[in-house]
């Protein structure tokens, strides 16, 4: 799974706009009419530059499956397993792979394949020198000669897969997903320690691999001097939320997972806490092996977070939304907003209705609920709610770019949601 963090990147994409598109321009004395007209003409050509800072999860419609060989039977079996993994990533639920209504879909998995290829993967020997001795032994990671593993990578037709999920009214979520920061503490006979990605590679790899399978973007704290000055093992082990939240502020994340693991007898036990979207949730779990406990923790976290974003994307759920975005001062910002909204999974169509010197009024056709749309926009960090938009100010003058009628002066456009460009 690839994560696409786009704070600075820009890409050029031509998006055709129907000739019937009508723009009404609101002019002000501080901005020349010709300048506004230039902006609108540029927008109509629609060279939209992407500069979103959203966390996007790629490879949602592909999966890697370990295979014993390249026989036809082995490939068919692996393709079915790969499709089940894709459905799990899309729905956020492990149970979706066992739904009776999807049995025929999985049996015909080969019909939905876009491409596949075999890949040899070298499994590096594990070193005991870079992690705590007891934990490494618990994971069963011993030094060995390099091994070669054969994987089958399968990519499926995203549109066809979504149509099947829509047909059975199965809820799923899109590519824009909350980024999770993991604070993990482990207690051994020799003491406690905090997970450091570069130091405890075996542990972090297990978490990362499982998160990739579940389609959940994760990051680990750097544990550098800045982190250590704010937070320590005692804070994480005690789940001191104020300190944990403060230490997490330097990371552009949407959710926090606090994990405290220890061995009790022949089993490993874990205490988990999720902080997300203003709420927290606690639970406990146990597994015979540490590896299993780590995987189970990621699974439960994914299921919990996904409940806030998955939705049924049937055609009956489509609705039109009037959206106002303020705080726009140049063409690049107009382009950023338009490109960002156009590429959201929940947005079917985007139409520019009105443009002024500082804001744009859009009509969106969205799939699903308004709540899910607002949550998805919040994740992108491109727009933020604006309760003090000047869209309701009385317009000074309307100039018609292409139309047969001019709106009467003083008419206030109907707007459902107000946003402003995030700083």
C-alpha cells in the first residue's frame, strides 16, 4: 500500500467542462473586472493543479498473495484470495470476505482482474541485535539464510468491483483515509520500552504489513529529542491523554492509537486506546503470540475507525450540494480547491456556479450522506468549515460571462455548506 502525502506536489490535468457552463462573476472595486474575467476563463479551460495535503491510500484494488508455484490452479486460488483482501480493504471489515451474497463474486474473481504478475521477494535474515532479546524470541524471529518467496500481485477493475458492492448495498470507504499515529509500549522482564520504527524493525514491520492489508495508513513517532522532551514510557503506559495528545500535535494525523502490551503466563495481553474525531475508545485483548496480538490490534482499530467513514454508495443516495469556499486570493488556490473536490470519492460531479474575487460557489453531486462528505473533506486538510463566510454579503455587481439572463442585484445564492481554504 502506498501513501500519497501531497503538501507540495502539483500535477497538471485537463478536465473538460461543458459549453453550457455559466459563470456569474461578482466584482468589487478592489479587483478589476478584467482580472476576474481572466480567472474565470482560466477556470473554464480547467488546468487544475493539485496541491492537496490529504493522505491518500493507493493500491486499494490490488493485493499480494504468497503462492507455492505458478500453476493455473494455484493462480485461480490466489486471485480469489486477493479479491477477498481487496473487499476487506474497501469495507474496513474482515467479515465482508465471508458474506454469502458475495460468494459468486469471489468464485468469478478472475473475471474482474485487470492485470497480474509474479514477483520474487527476498526475505532478509532477522538480526537479534536491533531489538530487545525477549521480544525477539517471542516473535520467533531467528537469524537464518536469505529465503526467496514467490508472490502473485493482482490488480482488479475498480469500477466493476464498486458496482458489485453497490448492487449488494455493501458499505465501503474511499481512498482518502485518516492517518493513524501509533504509540506502543511493551513490558518485558527487563523493563518497559517504547516502539521506535528504526530500532524495533521486526515489531514495526508486523504493524505496517497488517495495516497495508487493511488499507489503514499509519505512522510511528520519531522518538527524537523533541518527542523525548514531551513524552516518555510512563506517559504512554499510563495512557495520560493530555500528554499523548500534546506529543502528537507535531504529526499531521487524524487518529492516535495507544498500545500497552505485556506477557502474562503463556499469553500476551494488550490494552488499547483510540483517540479519533473527538472520542476515545478502550479495549483489551489477548493472544498466544505477540505477532498475533499486534495484528489483532490493527484489525480492531481499522474496524473501529472504518465505522465512521464507510457508507452505501447506491445511485439512490445521490444528492446535489451547494458549496461556498472563501479565502481564495489567486488562481492557484481556485485550482487547488476545484481539483481537490473533483477527486474526492464521494463526489460524482463538480460544477462552478459563481466566482468572485475571494470565493467560489460550487454545485456538487455527491454519493452518500452529507455527514460522510463533511468527514471526508475534514481529512483532506485543504478546507475547513467557515461560519463567517461573506457569501451572504449583498453583491455589488454581477457580470455575465455566458448566459441569457443576469441575476437580479441583491439575490443571495442558496448555500448548504460554507468552507474556507485551510491555512
